[in-house]
């Protein structure tokens, strides 16, 4: 229907505004949704009262006044009402010009038409008709309050507001419910007006009209505070929370400190009056958000601690923990204790359980506190979702850097061994998480633990994990074996680290077997792995076995050099071949290869220094001590190879001793101790110095190579 064109409608659009949506910075139950659930829908009662009022409006004769002849539109309206033609009546309402002086009779007719529209489910026409009735009331109250007191008009204003807000016209609804609030004196009208305002606020908030919603919530609070029986209860709680919520959203948009402060006051008002309300935890989140944005970090932390204490088993508590952990600052004592004591709730929460920041903070707190149950639970959870391994690496490094080496080793050992929590504690939270995921650990986490152990020299821990690893020495080319390895997070690189740990721990034959399987079954063909296999084979494998492995590594090195990607790989394989020749006591052939390495421009100084030192070793083994001394002396000339210079000094000293030249031996040992005091060879040099007698001769005993 066409909307009535009268002056009182002209300023309606001032209130009917469209506000762009915003995304709140905190999560909570939508206030408008709560209002829809809580506020009683009394529109039928209100409309019935309005109709009763309209029917009881005094006639001009009763009022002692003279009826002013109506306009043609008013006459048409009366005729349509009397004739029962609803469409004609609606059209007549649209034709009313409220610049004309309204009458009580016209008002009664308009209300009757609005009521009938409601009864026939013509809601749009009903809303517009009530809107017109409210405008007539406003004119009458202003011009003839003795005929229509504002208190009675409030009934129609409430009825209009209910109808308008039900049709999405929330700003219009606020206009009339505001007049009702300003006029209401009777407790029943006050109470009914509060309910109407709450419904208007809920609808406006659903429509993202924060301005209208905020005003309606504030007025609803005022109404309920005036009514003794409504000062407590769900409705006033909803109004207070809704008011706070709209202020927070508006502050999010403006970013102004005074808006934030006003929001904070509203949130605190709700918490003060309704500390046990079901939405109190969400209100705590709002308060934390306001305080944080106002840079009151102490206040925010204090509020978070209160939330964790008063409402520990709530999604709001987990949300606050998640937000705090995301800041990557040292967590407070209240957060640490919550993460430890409530670890089961945290790890079952859909909000926190899958969050790496929370798991990292929980594991660090538990490991430092030495709480085994929560430590294992967080370590298991993190091991199941950290697909990159960066968080696991960070945990181990932070524990080590903060001086908690034992805790770091515990966590690393759990990850390196990929322990099954069903073996340790059947039915535990960790076992349940592993069963649900279908694996024990991600390959990235297991690799991160193994890498950390290698960097920190924890080779014995790695070797222990390798020896306890089921199926490590078995064939891996079956589907069952591959599935088992994947479930245990045992990637090819983890197996490389296991092989290296066995080698570093002196378990060379076990290491060789694993290196071979990594290459032959795992398909590893990178130069570093092939070279390590060749080195191990050259040390403990057969000559034929070593030749094959060295040849494979050399082929890859030569191809890499041809492609211009790297250099020095061929020289390294030549070093292994030379070592193999020496192992077979073919010293001349070994030295020839070593001399090529020393002269090679593609080999780095460390490799050349090692080759020169090995030349000296071949002469030492042949007891050609003068030649050995000459070879050892050339190591330092290569430069930038302190490791081999120190080794050459100690070996030169032993060669001098074998020649009876203890003075020169003493010079070598002293130079080693003074220049390379931290070298692994310094201890041997000190012992040799102590063994030399004061008369310049060596003490009895064999000088070991």
C-alpha cells in the first residue's frame, strides 16, 4: 500500500538508517538472538489493549467538546469502516493528511483498521496503519492532552512499535516506543514498554542497526529499573548485555577511546548485576577486549584470571586462553596453572585443542612445572597436529634456552621414540587422541626432535630410540611396513638421523645396515646420503662393498659438477678411495690420490688439510717418521684448517719422539696446547708433555698413533 503522506512521517527517515556491518573482535552469544528467545511476545495483548482503548475513546459530546467537521478523507475513512470494506479503509488511511486537525474518532477508526489487518495477516498494511495511528496520537497528545492523555496513547505507541519492528521497520518502532517510555507511569505500561523496546532492540541488532538497537536497549533498561518486579530477571539482563554489546560493536567501528570506555562501563554494569548469568563468561571476554584496546593490560589480565577462576569450564575461558597464547608473550601464572590443571578440558575444547599456540604454551608450562600427566597430554596433542614441526622445534629450543634441559630431553625422547600411549596408559587422554587420529606422531615433529638431538649432541638418545624402533632393520617395501612407518612418523630423514646416531655412538655395523636400507629400499639418491654410506662401508664393510658405494657416490658428484651445481664431491670420494687403499696397505696408491686432493682447486681447505694430514699418517704407519714430520708440517701451510693443524702437531710430536728428538716433540706439544687448547688433541699433548723427562728423554711406554 502507499505510505501516508503527512508531515510527521517526514522525519521518520532520520531514524531509519542503514549501518554497515562490523565483525566484533570477541565472540559471544548474539545479544539480539538472546532477546528473541527471552522477551515474551505480547503483541497480541498490546494490540487488544489498543483496540479496547480505541473503542473507549470518548466522543466529542462525552468530552464536552464540539466535533470539528472532518475532511473528505476522514469522511471516506468512516464510511469505509462502517461499510466493512478493508481495502477501501486502508486506502482511506493512506489518504489522510495529518496537517489537518486529527480527531479521536479518526484515531479509533485507524486503530480498528490496523487491528483487522493484523487479524487477516496483512502485516505490512497493519504496520503502516499503526504507524499512522501513532502519528495521530502524537498530534492529539500535543494539542488536546485532556482528551487523550499520553499515558493512554502509550498503549497505541507500544502496539505500533511491536507491529513495525515485526516488519523490519526498527527505527520507526523506536520512535513510538520512545514516546511510550517517556509517557509511561502505570507499572503495567512501564513493564509492557520495556518488553516492546527489548523486541525492537533485538530486531535492530539482527538488522545490524546498532544505533537503533543501542538506544532501545538503554531505554528498556530504564523501564525495567522503574518496575519493582522487573529489576531482576532475564529481560533486564538481556537488555544490559545487549546494550553493552552494541556499544562494543560501535566502538570497534569508531576506535575512539571514549567509546571504548563507555562500552567498558556497560559491560561492568552487566557483570555487577548478573555475575551468575549464563552469558557472564562472554561478558568477561567483552571486558577483556575493551581493557586490552584501552592498553590496560594489567586490568585485562586480572579480568582473565577472574574469568578462569569463576567460569573455568566454558568456551569463553578457552577463547581467552587462545587469545592470550596468540600474543606470544610469557603467559601469566593464572594462564599457566589453568593450562596445567584444566588440560583435559582444554584438549577436548574445539576452540583450543587444535590451536598450536595453546598447545605450545600448555606443553611449556607443564614441562617446566614437571607435571607428567599434562606434559604427556600436550606433547601427544602437539605431535599429532604440528605438520610443519616448527612449533615442536620452538618448544625444545625454549626449554633448553631457559635452562630446563631435563624437560627438553624428556619431551624430545617421547617424540623421538614415537611412544604409544596405549602401552603406557590405556584409555588415557593421550591414547584416545592417538586412536582418533590413526597415528602416533607426525613425521615433521619426529624429525624436529631428532634434528634437535643431533644439534645438541644427544647422539646416545637418538641411538637408543633407533635401537628400540620396531621394524627399523626389516624390509620396508611392503604396504604394511610403509603404513607402520607413516603412523610412527618415521620419514626417510628420521631414518638418516637414526643411522647417523648409530654411527656417532660407535655402532658402525648397525649404522651401515641402516644406511644401505635407506639407499636401496628407501630410494635415497642424494649425494650426502650416498657419501655417508660410502664412508661407513669404507670403515667396516668389505672392500667390494665399499668400492660399490664409493662408485655410486662419485657418479652423483661428477654429474653435479658437470651441471655446475657443486664442486668438491669428487675429491671427497677420492679421499674415501684413498682410505680404502690405505686400509689394504697400498700406501703409495693411497698417497697418490691424497696428493691429487691437496692440489685440487675444487676441494675446500678443510678437505685438503685432511688429505695432507692423512699423507703424514701413511708415513707414520710405515714408520717413516722423517717423511711423516715433513708431511705434517705442510698441513698448516694450507691455511684455514685448524682441526687438522692441531692433529698434525700432535702426530708430528709423536714422530719426533720416535726419532728421539724430544726437544722438537716438546715444541710441537707446547704449540698445540697454547694455540689449540680447546682442541680434542690438546689433552693428549698435555699427557705427552708430562711424560717427557726433564733430561730430554721420553718416559717408557708405547707412543700410540
